[in-house]
């Protein structure tokens, strides 16, 4: 479905919403999307889920083929120091909800379906 992490990120920009994060705001739609996004990235590309402690709590992101990918990094006003601590799906799910996870996957699927144009 996605050939690159960049393509997935572009689709996620249309899929993030208040239904995928209770911290969502128009000013900062990425706020609170890190754990649910890390889960979806792992669904699509495999790899590992990593975490780093920030002033706001734990921040989740991914490592795929040895390379760090943080699709929600721009939610932060200041640079963060990455710890790259190994995490698990259970830890990421503890920071979100099944409903938010399903909502993001559904919106992502709808965006992909709607963006495919018949040849």
C-alpha cells in the first residue's frame, strides 16, 4: 500500500484527527498522536517501536531497518533528546486506546481508497 515511510506520513497528515488523539488541536494536530502512529507505522513497515522521555511524558516512534523514523516529531516546539529505548506494542497501546487506533487505521484506509483514481 505504501512504498515509503514518507508516503505513509503524507497519508497520515490527512488521517490524524480528534478521533485518533484526545490531545488533538487544530493548532497542533500531531499532539498526542505518537503512540497510535508508532503502532500503525509498525503495522505497515514492521521494525521496532522506541520511546523517549520528554517533558510531556513518553514519546513513541519507530526504527525501521536500523533507521529512526519519528512521524510526529514536529509536534514539539523544541528539539528533543532521543533515548531510543526499546518499547513494545503493549506500552504504546497503554498511551492510546483501541478506539483511537482503529479510528486512525480506518481514516488512513479511507484516505488511501479515495486517493486512488481509476486509470
